C-alpha cells in the first residue's frame, strides 16, 4: 500500500518529479502550475493536494495552504480506499508544521496508524509527530508497539528514552524508571545489546535509581565490551564505584585512567576525591545550575582522621611523583598541577602552613610561567591563601623577574604572567596613583620593545604581548575611577584603538572598547565594535549581554530592534527545529543525545535573557509608536492588549530561570550587566572577584520581568480609561466596560505599588509627597522610572474613578498636576545639572532617555486619548450642561499637561542640540590635548606618549613592513573624532525623539483649543 | 591538564572565548546538533582547570568503499591555550577513532589556501595536500583538501595528490 515502485503517493513518479525540481529551485509559480494540471487529472489525490499546500505555504499564502491541507486531510480520513502512504503524510506534516499546526499532522498519522496498525513506516512517522509535540507518554506507547511488532533494539531504546524524558522533563515519577529497567533487562536476557549508546542509556537508568552495583556488574560483564575506548569505560566504572561508596576501588580505577592519560585533570580530581572519600564532586547537576561552574574546587576533608589523611596524601604524592617521572615530555601540566592540589589539600586540612603551597606555586611558575594560561591555572590555589601570603608570592615572583628565560618570547610570557598575577590578586588596587602610572608605562614599554618579535607573524595569528594592552587599559580605567581624571579614560580607549590598528582581529580589545564607549555615551560606536565581533547563533545567548542592556535604555531604537529581533529569531528557530534534531538522534541511535537535546531546549526556553527580550520587544514597539495613538492601539491589539504579558508577570515567580551568559570576558569594572563600579566612588576595594551572583541576579530579573510585563496592559487600560471619561453616566453603567477597566487598572496599580514595596494608598502618598516637595526624590530610590510610570497610570485611572477624590477626584486637575510636576521637576532637574557629555562619561543620559521615552511617553498617550474623546464627533451625544462644566475643567487640565510636557521636551531637545552643535574641534581637543602634554611624568598621557614616539619613527627593519604600515595609519585625532560623532549620533536620535513628541503635542494643543 | 571528553550541548554555552576568534566560525544550531546527533564520537572538547574550554574538534565519518574516511570539520583552540599542542591532541583523537573504531581509510580536512599557519601545522601532523578546490570558500578563496592515510590504507593510495585542481561541484561530499 505504501509507495509502490515508480509511484509517489499513488501518482507516477515522472509526473511528480518536475514539481519537486521546481520547488527545489524555488520556482514556486511553475511548481504550482504543474500541480494544478496534475490535480485536474487526480482531483482527489491527497498527495497532489499536499504538494499544492506545500507550494502555497512557500509562497507565503498560509491561509490557502492550510485550507488545501485540511482538504487533503479530510479526503485521507474519509475515503477508505485511498492510499495512505508515508510520503503523502510526511508532506502534509511538513506543511502543518510550518503552519504551526502540529496537532493536525499528528491526527493524520494517528488515523493512518489506526487504519494500518502494522505498518512500521507509518508508526515511525507517528512517533516523530509525538517527538515534535514533546508528548513523551505517547512516544513511549508508540515505540513499545513498534518494539512488539519487530523486536528491534532501537525501538526498545526509543521507548526507554521516552520514559526517561517523562522523568527528567515531564511529570513522570521515578517509578517509571523501574519499568524502563525491566524492559531493558528482559531484552538483554533474550537478545543482549548491540549498541554502545544503548548501554550508556542503560547505565543512566540504573544510576538515576542509585543502582550502582547493578550497573557495575553489567559494565564488567560481557556487555562492557561494547565500549571500545578503554578510558571511557574506566571513567564510567570509576564514577559508578565512587557513587556506590567503594572509594578504594574507584581510586584505583582513576589511577589507571591517569596512567593512560596523564594529563587528565578531571580524573585527577576524582582520584583525590576517592582517596579522601569525598562525594562533593558527584553531586547532581540541575537544569538551572549556572553554566560556568565556580572555579573553586569543592572538597570535604573534615571527616578524615589525621592518620588516614596522612597515609592517603602520601599515596597521592607518591603516585604524582611517579606520573611526573613517567611523563614523556615536561610540557604536561597535570602532574605539576596535581602537586599543587595536594599542597592545597594539606593546607586546608591544617597539615601545612601555606608556605608549602606558595613554594609549589613558585615551582609551577618556573616551569609554566610563560604560558598564557598560568593565571587561570593557579587561580583556585591562590584563592585559599591569605592576602599577606598572596603578596609574599607576588614579591617572590617579582624577584624572580630578574632571571627571566633567555628565549625572548618566553621571557615576555613570564613578564605578562607576573602582571596578570598582580591583577589577579588585586594588588593593583593597593598601588598609589603614581605607582599605577609607573606600572602602566612599564607595560606599554614592554609591549613596544617586544613588537619586533611579531614581525614575521601572519596577521591572522595573535601577536606576542597582545594581552599587555588589555592590562594597561584596566590600569588606566582604575586611574580614572580613582582620580576622575577623564584623561585616563580617553587614554584607555586610545591604547586599545592603537592595538587594533596594529592587528584588527583582537576581540578582547573590542569587548573592552565597547564597554568604554558605552560608558562614554558613544553607544553607536560601541554597537559598531559589537557588530565587528560577529556575534551570531548561540553566541547571541552567551555574548549579547555585552551590548543589549545599554541599548535598552538608549534612543538607538532601530539598532535595538535588530538586536532583539535577531536574538528572538535565533531562539524561536531553535525551539522550532530542535525536535527534528532530536528525532535525528533517535534515528541514528545516539540515545544519550536525545535526552541532552530535550534538556538543552528546556534550558534555553528558561533563559532569563530570552524572557527579558520577549518583554522588552513589545515595550520597544510601544515606545516607538507612542506619539501616535492609533498606531499604538494597533500594536496593543497585536499584543492581545497585553493580556498574555500580565499572565507572564503572574507566572514569573514560579518559573525556573537559567543564566547562560558568559561573563568571563567582561571588564573588571562591570563584572555583570547589573554592576558598574565606575558609577560609584572609588572605595579602595582590594579584590574584585568575577563572582557568579546568580541568586541576586535571579531576584533582579524576576522583578524586572514581573514589573515590565504589566506595562503593555497598563498602557492599554490607561488609554481606555482616558477615552471613556466623556461618556455620560448612563453609558458608563450601560454596555461599556468602564467599571471593568477601572477595577482592572486598579488591581494592576495595586500590584505595581506592591512591587515597589507599598500598598496602593501608601504609594499614592509617596508620589503626592514628592510632587508637593514634602519628600525628596530619594524616596523613589533607584526605581525612579517605575515610580513615575506608577504616577502616570494612577492619573489615568483616577480620571475614571472616584476613590481618590482628595488627590484629584472626578476629572479635576489634581492628579494631572501631580504627574506634570513630577516629570517636570525631575527631568528638568536632571537636564540642568548635567555636564557636557564629552566631559562626563555615563552622566544621566540613559536615565534621561528612559524618562522621556517611558513615563513621559505614556503620559503623552493618556493625553492623546483624552483629547480624542473630547473632540466633537458625529457619534457622540450632545453633552448636558453639567458635563460641559466638567469638560471645561478637563480641557483645562489637558492644556496644562500639554504645556508642561512641551516645556520639558523643548528644554531637553535644546540641551541635546547644544551638545551636538558645540564645535567638533573643541570637543576633539578636550579629548586629545590632556594626553599631549609632552615631557610630563605624571597624569594621563604617559602611555600615549610612548606610542606617539613609536609611531613618529617606526623602525621598518625591526618591525617589518606590516606593523610599520599599521603604525603609520595610527591617528588619535580620528579616534577622538569617532567618539565625538558617536556621541552625536546618540544625541541626534534622542533629539529626534523629543522633536517628534513636541510636534505631536503641538497638534494636540491645536485640537484641544477647538473644544 | 586537559580533560578531553565528548562535546555536549551545554558546551555551546561555554565556548564563547574560543569562538570569538575571527577564524572560528559559529555555525547555526542545526549544524552543531546534526553533528552531535550523527557523529557524537567525532565531536570532542578539551577542558582545563576551572572547567574552562580550551578548544574543541568536530568531524564526521562518511564515504563509500575506499573513500570511507574521517573528516575534520573544525578544530580550534582558545588564545590562552595556544602553542601547547592541543590541536595535535584533538586531531590525534579523531584520527584514532577513524582508524580503530570506524576503520576508515584516511582522514581529510579543508583549509583556506591563505591560512599558512594552519597548513604548516597540518603538515607537521602528517597531512599532505591532496588537491586544491577552486573557490571553495564562499566562491572566493581556494581551499586545500589535505589528507592523512590511516592504517587500513596500507599502500597510502588515498593520499596520492591529484594533478589538477577541482571545483566545489566535483567534491564527493559537502
């Protein structure tokens, strides 16, 4: 019954081939034409219909495609005599899937399988449908049917995976694992197993039930030979033994692994763990565990007696000695690092003081100090010693620096390591300003002197000493933080730009620069640097934190929109295609990957960034259209008036979140996207660990999503609330939904207030207090935007409510005045106190942008809605006399509000314009001249001077043609000009936003004057 | 100092410092996952202390008859772990799996004709230039198809260089 020879879906293949060819070459019109002819001959062929639907979908005609598909489906289900082959069904499936109707595809297959219960091909199709729907239970049932039908191992494993998925990702209880185990056991007894992956799944089923000895028995039995790579087998064995508590045997197994792979660090840690009967490294990972595990190696030692510890540690030492002696080359770091770990444990157990550990570190330096990974290798060991000891270590290293390697590249590596160690232990924070400057100069000199080493290198290869400029930049930023002397900040930028002139591929420089530019308000420049990193695909999830947060508070809406769109598209595409890839893993019998893929999809679905982007995307749209109420309303309509987002806000508290951002590459001064030390004063802090603040961040993200996802709905309700206020009371009590609007808005206001830490009444008191000058803006803390939003929505609600009469009451100007004065005094206060952007990195520009594009914009919408409802229109009834009076009160209030907003915006626009218009040359001079104070040996400019000297007379024979040419291209004035124009781009966008709002308000002013 | 193990999905979230390098391509998800779903033994990652990703290798095994071979799709090492022979270790692992487990005849790879440092490295590892593929990279740059014979190809027939360059459509596999 399935496709017979030469037939495709019951139609001769030669007739179908041209259609496929046309589709493949994207000639959809031609394809459609041939299909229409085909359909005239086979009007009831589901396959021909499916093809037509497929073509229509590709042409973007989704509705037509769906109706043709449904037609085909109906034919298939109705006509018993029709062919029901996998080709037809899978073609329909493709179309249904693309139309987001997985359920319809599934029901086609279900019907077909019901009709032909023993057709394996159809059952596989059905299984695939369930995989796409993540219906693990039905997957299991279908797989079992297939297994019963043909008894193949793979179908059994499909069922077992489906069971495991129910337990790991569904609501299945752990008891189900027993069922999976039973199935496997029975199959093994009668057929054995033939795939290594099947065995791995078997182990994981047993492991999940803590049946370690059962698993070990299987591993050491006949089936164990399925694992062809000896080390893999030993790793499983070691893990199972350790988990079973047989540490002594496990330690022996890890010893064997290390004899085979002496460089396996993880195996060594497990070996030690087993020696010390410590299970901390086996603790189970949960899905929302941070993706970058802490660097610190956990270990438990307290349960050991002195004697036991002594004997075990001496065993370990002897073994490591042996490994070291047997190592075929001395470039293996593991045996030496192992020695460090042993010393660390001794120290933690109180056996030794930290001198031995320091000694071991020094030895490690003398052997591997030239490697770029030295500092990251020893980080965990340095963490356990006291600050004094760290300093002692550093001093000893410094003394060592007189005896550097004779090989120049090695000597350079050792010097860089020294500097990085200094950075790592926080010594840079203890140095005086003078010392820091000296150190920056020294590093720049080192860089300059060693440039000739890279003469022969291919431009694609990283150059020797590249890291130096990153460290110089870090020092200069610290100098800026301490002294607030802008010169250092500019110098930090210059250093990195200089580095990029010499080799333009260094991504580490680009990341530092993008943060410096962001901090300097030159966001468009930062974005350019970001784009040059070519962040795409999965990197968007791990790297976009460098850029996205700043962009959210910027006026660069087009760029922001692209960033969010690209990111959401990537994630959504993955969610769409992930199931197909999971099925691929099933088909290729890589069962462990099945589980991994499903879990990975879940991890991404719970990504905190994804959630934030989903909320920020509509908010951006709402900001962009806020000057035009009709456009805004159509956006709100497309968002289902914000209902789904309210739901998201409700759910967020119980949702688990994942944090997949890679923060390792962030600069020291902004270790997470929420933190920027430069915003605060320098506080002699001695050490800035790049800690993983997941807990803190989690609460923060939840708060943001919870609050922000209420916005679309509150905006919608505010517009509604403001637009019905002119209807008379009979209408209000009649069919219109005003009471509902009012009460819903009140509920949301209550929630909003609660998130700010107050009851509704108290929150209202706070805003009233601040607006009357009884309380200062400090009362709002860092939540200023949210408080002002609250005031705006409160006013909108108050227009339609009688509850807060004392603050405003029925259409009286009280709450209007409240919002006007809050916006006015806060925004104008900011503008008037702001210094020129060129002299003050990260001033209040981001907050100013947010004020204008959020609360002020929402207030503008309330005004627009009021004006619209005040305008006489044919549909409205004549107002009664009493209404006229309240109308006049309202129009008065609206006029005041328009006037107030216009005044604010005009001043902000003027400020921006003044910034833009101030002469470029002056601004460039402000940036460059502090660096060009030749001959000074303090203050900014010393590093810059070194580079200027180098550039002025490059020695071509020493540096080679490429580097010399690059040096000739170096132009600090161009860098300064780019900064200036980058700031201007941002300011111009902001100015444009203000102007557009002013224009819209002026129109409203004219309209309201006619009422 | 290096634990080499199978690459898993979560490593995609850890490899940013490797992939930000301009010569390392970040493919789309279905590309990585297809490799993981079909050839998990050919996709390995090297991890250093603190679970840092040092580098990784991805590849596959394919072909008919005597052209049954392992293929290196990508091999890359993070800047701080370079010049430590890590790429060599990863390559050796893939060669061993192709040789011992899948009994392939040879391993091959493509490299930009301009990427001299990489070509030199592969030559050191025993690869020879088998043929030139004209305009292989985005229709612009030529690629070099480099090969290394495995034990099954006793006479080393698979690596006898072709006399003339080929075009991308003449390639047997993608």
